[in-house]
């Protein structure tokens, strides 16, 4: 009898889940992580948020139902790793834009009996007077008008008030029987208004006297 020959068993194709496939999947996962995470950092500074989700879609199986390659030269029948699909959802947050310059307050005390005030509320200027401050320094009551009616005078209703640009600031100064209010617009234009301050009331605008017409908002010249 001839000696029996023994053959070393042939090694078949690498089993699915081998080291090579693990390395490929790790590389894909790393690439996907960078692709999803990197844009989120960039858009955060721009008031934009992004969230990402990764799904895997497997391609057609390379083997038929008999375990043979579907195409010539198709190699072994190891299942190819699924291809990653990245879905990114973006949410944009709008930034509010101001239409007026805001609020402010100013005052002047020409004598010991009264104080004149200016206030800017949401871009609208107001004039007021605080009386009897010599006798009652803490008097909180604001009055305006010929009869010293309670409250403020809305200066935006007076002729000549600018409407082409929001008002950003208001101020007041007084001397003798005159009070002058000034405003500046967002565009940089300055206007002035003369009010009557005779020691007992604040009247805006100053009424007509003789040949002098009723006061109105007037742009200063030259402009700053």
C-alpha cells in the first residue's frame, strides 16, 4: 500500500467580522463623526444649530442563493460593509434688529422752584416739569401743558419732527422763561425745539407771540 498522503486543510475566505472589516468600519465611523460634528461648531457662532444622524444602508449581496459570486471576478462572497448615510438637520435662529435707539432721560434745574425733564421711550421723546422742588425736593409728580396737567407732553406730535430716521437721544436745558429740547436721529441729524417755561408751567411748543410764530422742530445748521 502506498503511504497515505495528508493535505493541509485549505483556508477558506476570511470569516465575516474579521480584523480587516473592523478596521474599515472604524475608519468609516471616524470620517462620519468628523463630517457631522465639525459643521456644528462653525454654525454655533452664527446663531445656527445643527443635529446629525448616521444610518447605514447595505448594498446588494455579492453572492447568489447558491453561495457563488454574482459577477465574474467577483472574488469571495464576504458581505461588504454597509455604506454610511449622514442626515443633517439645520435650525436657523433669527437675530432681532432694533427699529429705534432705545430709552433715555435728561433734566435741568434752572432755579430752586422747578425742574425740567426729557425722556425717550422706545424712540419717542417726551417733555415734563417737576414743580415745587425747593419746598418738597422729593416731589415725584410730573406735569406739563399750560394748566400743569399731570403727565408728559409727546414731542413727536409737534410740527417738524423728523420721520425719516429713528430718534436715538433727547436732552433739555432751560434759562429764564425758555426751555430747549434737542434730539438726535439714528442718521446723525440734530433738531431743536423751543418751549415756554415762565416759572409756572411748561408749554411745548412755545406759542406764537406777536410777529414770532409758534415754535416747531428745526434742524440745526450746520449739522455735526
